[in-house]
């Protein structure tokens, strides 16, 4: 069998949870039912780089039911649920993922998932954060004469990527050209990966068409707002078993992820502060009743810090050196660079103590002045590193979009240019409608005279200007 997981004996446990998740993922199961007989992705090689959870297992098996030949890895060293990976491996689908991978192992897994039998590459990629897309582009550029691998790395992880590219190139000078030869497109799950795609498009470096799944309303609102509203506090509680009521908390950023996070903490009756760079988001935070201030303002008071921005260096080593004793610091933005972890690890005189291991990573850092802080999930996604991520119903929305994006890419593989596209508003509304029955909702039908009166179609898709009031 072509897989590497932590423990294949967990497969039966994983299958039981997959069965439960399927009942909570009506959108994805409806897409599966609609297309499984037709098999529009028959024999299409699809590689996935996305958190290997129970919910992702339902996505993988949906793609397989549509005919795809799938290989998979996770997009975070801590986000794999080992029983989910085992169940997928036992089903005969190649998967390379386990919780607590080293960075070297993580990138090895990425390469294994990219490499199909016969040294063929994927025809489509489901990406989350853009790591698979980055790896293929950098490898392709290396074979075309790029010197990027020989430059100074900005991080330990970047050097690991460069080392793997160099080693791969030494073994096979045409590996990446062979791998990307049949590549037709990528659908990207999250904000950071989308930013990467737009940047490559602007630089005319994009090798394939891409679909920005992140900005579908039924993805961004569900995953970023409602998902974080559920899973942030789940992760913090599992990690620290701390009462959040009455605690002073600082949420860094008030975009969609920040909105969900701030609401989650308020629901726990915590005192919530918010930091923002955008005046509109800051005003929204004020109107929601949150205190808007800087991280520096919060340092004497905050018991918990949550970064949500998708940007870098939000919590600096200077901040951590001045925090209250026993302050908790975590991240629910996409990447692992919102908190200056390298600077913390190398701070003169710092003492690091592991409280919990890879299953729920918690580390205590004691500064020379005697105060300590707790870092959750090594600065990576706390909801996946210390808990189980977003619930199935949320991910049904996201993954319905992913599946429709894969279908769209394959259907239009000879039409799309090497640009970043969005799914249509009509498909967005269809995804929403697929989930209404599960919630007991029933849509009101718009009459023709009413539609004419306000100037909208009798049935969607409705545009923003249609909503006059």
C-alpha cells in the first residue's frame, strides 16, 4: 500500500467518525449524489494538500466517488487526525500524513503526494495555503535556471524547502517539468494561499489557472467566521483547561477570522479587546462593543492573545517579554509566522518546558525576569493543533465549493487562462441552498411582480446592488 500514517489500526475508529460527519455535511453529500454516476472526474489525477481531518476524509471520498485518482497530504504539521488518515489509507487512497510531523517530514509528505505512479504529476490540486503550488513553482523555476535555492533563507522552513528542491534536482534534473506537464489547475482554500496566487499572476509566473475558493461567501463566512467562532475556544480549553469568563483577551485583527474569534470569546463572557490597522474594521469592532486598542496597550492586562490576521510578526518577542505572568498566546490565522517563534526560542536565557506533546502542543517559556507565558500549538493553528478544527457542517460549505471548483477547472481546462478566477455567484447560492434543509429552513419564493418592482431576477443569482435596503 502506498501510504504513510501514524497507526493503520485506527482505521475503524476513523471510519465511524467519517460516517457521523457525512450526516453533518449535506452539501458535500448532495454534490456526491449528483455526480457520482456521471463520474466527471474519471481517472483525473488530483493531489490534495489540506488538513487531513475527518471532514477532509469526506471531501477525499467525494472526489473519489466522482472518479478521481487521489493522493493526499496535510498542510500543517499538527492538523492531521491520525484515525482519519488511517481510514483513508485503509480505503486504498494514498495518504501521507500524521500528527506531529517534523518540517522535513512534512515536505517529504508533500513530495510523495505530488508524485503519482510512473513519475506523473497531478492534473488538479486542492491546496490550502499554497504549499503544494509553491513547491511545484519553485522546482519548475529551479530547472529553468532560478538561483532562489542558493539565496539566504528567511526561515528554517524555507531552508528545508530549498534543501529538498536541491536534493530532488540532483536526483532528476527534469523531475518538476515532468510533474507539471499535465497540471491543469489548482483550487485554493484560504486567504494566504490566495494572496500568493494573485502575486504570481501579477508577476506572470503562474503556471496554471487557479480558482479562489476562499472568497466564496459560503466559504469565507462559514470557515472564517462561524468555524472560528466554534473552534477557537475549543482549542484553548483543550490546551489549558482555563476558565475564559472574566479573563481579559486580545484579538489581533478584526477581519472575518477575528470577528468569529472575538464573538467566541465574548460568548464565554471574557473581556475582549481588538487590535486593527483598518479603520472600517476598527469601527465595526467598536460597533460590536469591543475595545479597540494596540497590542502594546493590552500588555499590562491581557490574559490571552489570539492572532487572526494572516500577516507576519503580529506578536513580537518584545511583546512577549512584557506580557503578564502566565499569559496564553495562540494563533488562528493561517500561517505560523504571526507569532515570532524563532525569536522566542532564541531569546537569551529563555527556559522552555513542554507541558503537553504533539497531540495537544503546549509549551511554557520562562523569561530571565521570572515571568512565564504559554504558547499553544507552537504558534500554528490552535484550533487544529490543540483541537479538531472546524465542525463538519462548516466544512461541508467549504468543501462543496472545493469540489465544484475542481469540476469547473476540469470542465474548462482548455478555456481558462493562467489567471485566478472566482466561482460564480450562482454556484455560491447553490451551495448555501444545499444546506438549508438540514437547518429546517424554507426559502420564500419571490413573485414575478415583486421581482419586477425591485429590479431583480425571479431566481438568483442576486447581485449586491439588488439589496436596496
